C-alpha cells in the first residue's frame, strides 16, 4: 500500500469495517428480545474496534495511536467473547460464528502487527 494519508488508508481499519459489517448483518436475524442485550453488545464492540483505530490514527502522537490500538484489541476480545457466547446459547449458528471468529482473528493479527511496527519505530 502507498502513503497513509488517514485512517481510511489503513488495511487494519478496512478489515475492522468488514468485521463490523459482518456483525451487523449477522445480528439482524437475532431474536427481538436480544435487541438491547447481546445484539447491542456485539454491535458496540464491533464498531469500537474500527472507531478506536480511526481515533488513534488521528491523534497527535504514536504513543496515543498505540494506546487506541490497545483499546481496539480489548474491544476485539470482547467481541470474540460475545460471539462465542451467542454460539453457545444457540443464537448464532456454528458456521456463522466460526466465520465471524475467523475475521476477528485476522483483524487481531493485523492490529498486533501494526502495534509491533509502531514500537519498532521508536
């Protein structure tokens, strides 16, 4: 990839957006009684991953960027836990939960790679 002008150029942000989209699509089919429960939690965590990458990249220092990437990692772990719980209680079918967890894993690897690259720059 070429020069990074803003967060939208970051491949990890693009992957996090794909993850958020997948979570939104998946949660459309969950029971109505979960609207303010697990659906809201899943969506919030998914959005938080991409939003924290964007906010961190827009900050003034690499230290702040790393801090927000750490928060994104935490939101990703929260999302993975919620997907696993939804699968355990039968709200998300196993193939769909496996697909979501695979995208989570890819996003996590990208986040960790970016964090390592930022640490090496210092």
